[in-house]
């Protein structure tokens, strides 16, 4: 076992000093939050492996917003796992209402209401 895998809290400090490395990225991709942070702070660009790892949870929303800077089907699908992130994806990333994000947001009454208000505002 390598030193990076035995000291997970040091991965980001190590890579900030020495640059991105395959071993650190593989470790980061074991967890959606770490994968997002690795792409944002270390790679500073999107990669298929970190995106796929982030999309195992609603972190796909943050990946699309902060790393990709654009909408993608895989990040949208990840965001749609939770009503709150589906609503935010439509508003911040897509910048327009869509049927898939609407359906996901409508699983929670609060976000169904917010989504309806957003859609009405967009039409006016």
C-alpha cells in the first residue's frame, strides 16, 4: 500500500505541492466529493474519471457548475437524484426549465413550488 492511500487526508496537500498524479486521482475517485474537489482544486479541468466519480451522487451538479462550466447529460442525471439539486441544476447550469429536472424537483413540494415559480419567471 502506498503512502498516499494510507494517509488520505494528505492527498490534496501532496498533489498541491507536486501536481496531479494518477495514484492521487484514483484515490480521489473512490468518493464523489473527493473526486469533485480533485478536479476543481488539483486538475483544474474536467476529466472523464473524476466526472464519473462525482456523478455517483448529486455532486454532479457541483461538477457541472464549477468544473465543466456547462450542462451534460451525466451531470444532470446525477443532480436529478435529489429535488434540491435538480432545481438548482435547471436554474444555474441549464439556465432554463427542462422536463427531466422538473420531474425530479417535483418529488419535493418545496422544490416543486420553487421550480414552478422559476418557470413562470422565465416566461415573463
